[in-house]
């Protein structure tokens, strides 16, 4: 086994990415590139107030843990209320998105059971200038 320290990441170790439509920001912390993971990709997402992010559908299962905020997860278009402390299981093949209809951001940890290179997720994402390596305590939606 290589140095086990490479398997521990801080949020400041990876770039902050944002979707082209600015409906969410993400840090991809566990990937094939960051830690060598071939079967799991995981990170943290911020969905700003009064925003619904893009709809995703995957060929593998995914989970979310809501750290902060409340809103709705749409499962094939059907809304389900979620709030901080909820764990959400997303079956493969189910179209899903996060709808934040509140005045506060939703922050969630997510994990998907595939490598980032197989997902093709980042086509319209870009890195947030100056955010990589910074303390995020007041960030990202002030």
C-alpha cells in the first residue's frame, strides 16, 4: 500500500467547481485522480437559495447526506422534502435533482458508486477563480 495519507483529503485540497448555469458548486474529493478510487466518487455540493440544479441520471447508485438546509429532492419528477440530517438513497436509473426553495443554501455530501472518469459529469463545469485552497467558512454563497 502506498502512503495512507493520500487517502485523507481536506476540502481545501481540491478545486471548487461550478456548473455553467451556476445552480451548484461542488468539490470532488474522492475520485480516481485524487485518491485512486476506481469504484466510488464523493464530494460536497452547495445549492444556492431559490435554485434547482440540473437533473442527473446514473447507471449506478448514489447517496446524499444533507449537512445543512432543507428543500426537495425530485425522484423522476416527484418531490420529496429533505432537511439536515437526512440520508437519501438514489437508485440507479432514477432522474434526480435538488430544489432549494428556501433563503439558505443546501449543503450535502454525496457518494456515487463509480469512478469520476466513467461519469462524464464535468462537461460544462468550471473552476471558481481564487477558491482553491481557501478557508470556506464564510463561503460559498454570501
